C-alpha cells in the first residue's frame, strides 16, 4: 500500500457523562516525524491496547520472560536483534526482539509489577528507538502525540530539558481521566466479529474503523477470560483531560500565533522536520491540532535554546544577522578590533598610502596581514579574565587533590580528571607568564592543613595531567617546570 496521510478515525464513548474523544493518528509520509516512533499493532496479550490498532497474535513470543524475549533476537544472526533491561529497585523491565517469523517487525515489551505489561509491534527500524524511550522515565505507555503514563501519573510530552539532571521535566496532566478497556466495552461489542492477525502475513494498514476496533477489543477481552491477568477496569487504553478538549486544541494558525511566527514558517518546520515541533495530539484529514500546554512547553524550550543566551544578555532579539548571536565578550572584542584596525588601515596618512597602486602586490599584502594579525593577537585577551580564571583553576585542582587523595599512596601522584587537564593546558597556553603564580598557589595551599600533600606529589600530579590531557609535549615539560614550578631546595 502506498503511504499517504489519512483522516484520523474518531471513536466516541460515553463515560461518566462525558463525551470522550479517542484519536488514533496515521501520519506517515507527509508527517513522518509523528509516525516513526508509533506502533503498528497491539500484541494479543498486551494489558494496555493502543486505540484503533489491530491485534496480532503474539503467542510465539515468551512475554513473561524478558531474558527469553532477548534470546529470540540476540545472537540469532542476520538482521535480528534482542535486548532486555531491568530496574531491580522497582521490579520494572523492558524487552525487545525482532520478530523471528517476520523480520520486518519488532516487539517492544514494558512491564510494571503493579500495572502489568504493554506489548506492541513496531516496524523493525523503529523498534529500537521505541525501546530506548523506556530508560529514565520508565514510561509504561505513550498516547496522543507523546502524553505518557508511568503507571501512576500521566505527563505531557517530554520537551523542556533540565540540565541539572540531564532529564526532561515531568509536567503532570491536570485532572486526567483514565479510559480503560472496561469503559469501552458494552453489549454492542461482538467478539465473534473481532479479528486477530498472524504476524507472518501481517501488513500495516490504516487505523481500524471505530466500531470494528471495539469488536476487536471484545475478542481481545475474550482471549483474556481464562488467564490470570489484569481486570479490564485496570487495562488502560488512553486518557482524556480538560487540556485535550476539542474546543481548546490549537491548529497551525493558532500555534504559529502563540509562537510569534508565520503559519507558513511553522508548516515549513513541520514539512522539513525542523525546530523539534511536537507531534500533534490530533491529525484529522491533514488538519493538525495541539493542546495548549504542549505548545507552551515547546515555546519554553525554544526560549531556553543555548543560542538565545547571548540575546538574553544583550537584550537584542534580532535574528537578521549572524553577528547578533555573538556573546557580549566577543562583541566587545569585535568593536575594539574594529576601531584599532580602522586606525591601522586608514586614519594615519602612512597607513592610507597602503591603498595606492604601487602597494597592491603580494609582499605588501602579506606585510599588512602580519600587522593586522599582530593587532588581533595582542588584543585577544580583552575577552579573557586571566586572573579570575587562574583562581578558579587553582580551586578546581585543589578540590580534586583532596577528593582523590587516597590514590597518592599507590601511585605516588594524584590523578586529575581529563577536564581539569584540559583547563590547565588551555590556561598555560593562553597565559604562560601566569603559570608560576598558579603553581605556587597550588603548592602552598596543598601543603597546608588539612591536605598536607607534599610538593613533589603536586608536581607529579600536574605533570601527568598536562602530559596526558593538557596538550603539553612530554619533551617540553622538564624545561617548562624548571622555570615555573616553585624550587624545592
């Protein structure tokens, strides 16, 4: 079947006097960014069916044993692969394997000891990515363009990064309503009309029509009847929430207005898979709509982009020129060099003669280039607070000498981290004349209480760090330390 964008299929059910909208998106080709990480079918033994996806017989997969699932694919050779991982603290696990009968697909399983097992079928090239999503947040399921559930709480799609923890912020959904299999099944659902596909002949297709999917769900429920599994009231299918109400969703035009960009720009971002536009919560006949909190989170992450830090310092929001993203320090250096080079090139009569025809030759150009290079080099330190950096590097070295002090007895020196070695080497190359003062301060403070680290140990530690990570050639260390390290006798 040729990939194409199809209208979303909508399933309404009555639950606690609320009209609940369940939407299954099929956004392939035109909107590949929202398709790649989504499943193509439910496993027949899953506890949490994905709405409007067909059910596929998973009887040949040992779903109760993650090691056995991994064993199906790992080491099998060819284009198969498998893996499993545990969280021993919580009892949760995830497992992944290429299907042994149809290598075009892969099974991804996620288990929670209280909330059961999610079994989903993915295209093989998307399976490993879907598996990797389990790490960190331990999401048991994902629905509606990235809304996810950890077994206790529903959260909005992951967008805003917290660099202190190097994880995405968890933003809980306000007043979510959980929709279970029991909520969707009634007397109109006929299990005998339901279908279950075989993996060998399975081909992904558009979402199952709503009423047919309820028949499929009834057959899935019947298949569970004689097994010790979760009650239907605990089998979560999807969620609803005030922020997901149809009237409150934002289309492309409203999304663009919130972002302060043209709607055509947003459409271009989506078409080119740029700017990390979040997946829409609804895609109906090509019309994409997002919940307002998802758009708000995207705007927050966009403001927090590192490229915007310089503009926040300078108050310049312009993006018309690459120079607008310069840091304040480099901007000051740029302005300083502009003034100095203008004097070198034009303001003095002798310099102005350089532009006369007799001076337009390669030797004259080389002489001018050398002069301008010298002006730039001697002014480069205008953006570098050498004295403050020396103090910071000193404190960093002293902290590591104390932290790794126990290694001194074994090796005769204290190993410093690679990052500290890089910083030391960079500083010495930038300001070799400050090395004596830096080394002297480190030796003095390391020799005092409470560290009491001998000077020879400090010297060996600094030598080793500069040789391994600081970029100082080993053959130059003796001469360098002879003129910079404090004398010991």
